[in-house]
């Protein structure tokens, strides 16, 4: 069962990445900023989809930043808890996948996205959905929702069904804030970003085909949130 859950989670992550790509309209010649670009693999998928001519990635972990640079990404070795070393209105597209839940300074994060976006640009964010069905079921059974970490040292406390239970955490990898769709949209709106598109992706622990059907039938309860924002007028 543990192996099945792990495989299904990995498949769900790919469903989420595909949903992000569909949420990114082409913007030929754009400057793309990926906040938390990791090794740059997904960044380059987004860049290809967008048609970006300049690709910037913000990444703090050194070996991941090095890997991203090897892929041709202009890497800012940046702590996302601090303002970005970028000019106002200097970026056309912002992408960030499963980063905001690791941050304490979520207001700064959204404010910086709004600051660096050019008029006519957009941002696409994805994160865990607190109101997903598997989180609701966990709560109904008196268990901790799987993305809601209560320890800085070990994953899965409070939920014996968590496939990652017992894994040792690392600095910066634990989740600090988990959002409902409404909370994420309202945080963005508070900082001058208007929701243009909102959907969910994946339906853990269903396999991909069943998950795609489930998110059409019961969209609010999908595993991941995907939202696209544009600067408010």
C-alpha cells in the first residue's frame, strides 16, 4: 500500500505540472521568473510553453541552483523571505509550484510578485489544497491532513496513512502554511493580484485517469490548487 500511495502521489504531481502548463498562455519573448526553480527541469517546461526569451529562477539551495544554471537559467540565489533583487515591472510571467506553503512571509511573496509583474503579465501559482477530499477525510477520522506538518524534523506525524510517515525533514522542506482556494485568492487580491483562472489538479489517492474525472465532477476537492493572476487595474 505504501508503494502504491507513493506512486500515485508522484503521478498526481505530474498531473499538477500539466495543469500548470495549461494555465500558462503563450507569451512569446517573455521574461519568465520561476520562484523556487529547484533544478530547473520544470522551469524549462514552463519556458517552452510560454515561449520565453529570458528565464530567471530564484533558488536558495546551492546544488539545485547549480543544476538550474547548467540548463541555461539565470539564477538568483535568493531567500524568498526577502525582497527580490529585480526591478519593478521587469517580468512578464511568474511561475511558482509548491513553494508558498514552505514560506512564513507569504505577504511579502505575493507583494513581490505584484511588484515585478509588468502590465499585461500574469502569474501562475500552485500549492496543496487544504480542502481536498483526502484532507477532509483525514480530519473526519481524527488524523492530521498529510500536507499539514507539525514537526520541523519528521514528516507524517498524526496520520498513519501518510506514505512519507517517518521521513526525516530538512530545513526549508516542511510546510508552514496550507491554503484553501479562497484563502489563496484573497491573499493574492490583498496584494493587487486578480484571479483570472482557478482550478484543482489531481485527486489523491486516485490514479491519473480516475483523478481527471474526479476533478471535473468535484473540482473544489482536488489535491492541488492552480491559480492564475493578473495585476489588478
